[in-house]
């Protein structure tokens, strides 16, 4: 039971992290393609 819970939590954390990275990359590429000269953080 404990091992399954830990594995599920690790898998969920990994999926969330990957989703965040992919969304950040997509947003950066979209902003760079739309307005490459205005990089205001």
C-alpha cells in the first residue's frame, strides 16, 4: 500500500512538472514568435 501511494505521488509530481515545463516552453515560443523585440518580464 505504501509503495503504491509513493509511486502514485511521484508519478503525479512528474506529470505536473512536465506539464509546467511544456506550458512554459510553449508560452515562451509563442511570445517570442509574436513580439521578438519586446521581451518584458
